[in-house]
């Protein structure tokens, strides 16, 4: 979407869409209330409510790792990547403050509970490359497929289904990869070596350098949007077009910090992976034992008694509902019957996404965002591998078109 379309003439608000959005949000609010009244349900209520907020933010700001990277590699537009840098900067500060309460002294051999800090191995690089390739093929990362599911995307359901199959393949290849490279790989957490202050300072310095590099690629000559003078104008700005990139990045970073105050670090694949693992076990498709898997933090995929009553499942459900409400209100809920190509791309790309997320112990949200914010070298390695795969995949697509 171009900047000119973002700041186009005011579009009449759809009363039908607004009414439907209000209904969806009221249902979410009712769910939050009912869960909060249950014994031990406050965490679930928090997950549902915050997931809805995340869905609104992702949908309105079009926060998508693949789209942001593609805009830079193909069009030289760095605004999306700067939004990711902003999210990482906000999250780095917030997460390092929170972790001082979890583990006041970052002693070697100890890690913050549930943090997305994984082993740095060849398998992690392969996982990032596979995930990035899956983004190119399917057209989105997993988090974007979740919010596009709320928009009625014809590709998203098949990409998520394919991701489930990719998790199954990841489980079947896990033991071999674990013994070959993961078991002996180092788990590098920067506060072990630099302390919390040094870790945060180093990451912020790297992010500042990246921001300075990307700043040169900002579009020039665009007219600034006028400040709204009436409430209805402000509502149109919120509901139509696209929120500024910076809003999305700052909001995602703030949500990533907020979620750890009551739940595990932010991630959007744990419930999907657990469902795939439960299905695979029930069908006898998986090894009886997955060596070392449940000892790692990150987007854990343990089999639980009631998967749909776990915080991650409620967070993802809230994400889809929030995106649906935002899409309805903005007139962007446009369900369509999928074409054969969309089905094939969704399934094929989804398999790569799922294998990469399972093998890397998280996706671009759990691994790249939450891991990097926590000072995990694994987050940086996974992110770099994803970007490399996207860059290479886009070049291959251009060559294929030319041929």
C-alpha cells in the first residue's frame, strides 16, 4: 500500500462493518470476563484480551516480517524494517528490566524461566533459512497468517494447515538433528558475559547502527498527513488506510514486554505445535521420545490435557478475533474462495514455516522478537538466516519471472 493511498481523501465509515466489529469485541470482552471469574482463569483472560489488542495492532499497522523485508529488498523502502528495529529496541529495554526481577544475578549456567534462549547451531541456521523460504512461498510469516485469517485471507488457512504438517516433519527429524548438532551447541545469553546493562547497551548500539543504515532508505518527498481536527476525522485515521509503521513497531515492542508480566514471553506457535504433536502421537507418527526438546525454553510444544484452554491458544484466538474486528471496522474483511495456486503456495510454504519454527524453537515472533529482546544470540542468528532466505528467495522469483 503506497503512502498516497494511506493519506487519501476521507472514506465514509461503514456502519455495518463498525457494528460487526463492536459485536466481535463485545464477545471478546465477554470471554475475558467469564474466564476471569473462573478459578485460575485470570491468566487465560489476560491472554485473550492482550491477544485481541495484538491482533488489532498487527492488522491496522500491517506488521509482517516478510512484507517489511520484501519492501526493502524489492523497493528500497526501509520503513517496515525500521518498525521491526523499533520493536526490538523497546522490547530490549523492557525485557532486560523484567529479567532482573526473574534472575537478579545472571550467573553462568542459569537462564531466566521460559525465556526464548536457544542453542546456536547449524540446525538453527537451517531453521531460519527454511522459515524465510516459507515466508516467500506462502506470502507471510506465521503471525501475519494468523491476523490475515481474521481478514478472510484465502491463503492463510492452508498456510497454517501446512505449518502444522511442517511441525510434524520437524518432530520426526528432531532426534537426528539433536544428536548431530543441537545437543553440543552453545546456548549463548549475552547477560552471562556482559551483565544486564552491558547486554542491553550492546543490543541498543547494534539496533541504532541498523536504524542509521536503514534511515537512508526512507521515502522522500511525501506530504505529511494533516492533524485531524474532529473526532470523526481521527476515527477515519484509525480505521482506514494503514497506521504509521512506527506505531506498529512501538506497539508490538510494548506488547511483547507487557505479556511477560503475566504469561510466557510472546510467541504464536506453541499451541499450533502442541496440536500437531498431540495429533502425531495419537496417529503413531512421532518417535516415542524427543531427545532434549522439552528442556528448552521458547515456544514449547508439550502435549497438554486441554490445549484450547492454554494461554497461548487463547492469545492466538484473541489475535484472530482482534484482527477480524479491525478488518470489519476498516472495510478490509474480504473473504475469497482460494485458487489452486493459493492452496499450493499456502500448503507448501506452510510446511517450510512449520519445520523452521519447530526446529528453531520459535518463529519470527517467538525466536526473533522475544529471543533477541532477551539478549539471546539465537534470536539474532535466526533473524539473520530468515532475512538471507527472503533476499535469496525474492531474487529467485525475479529470475523465474524473467525466464
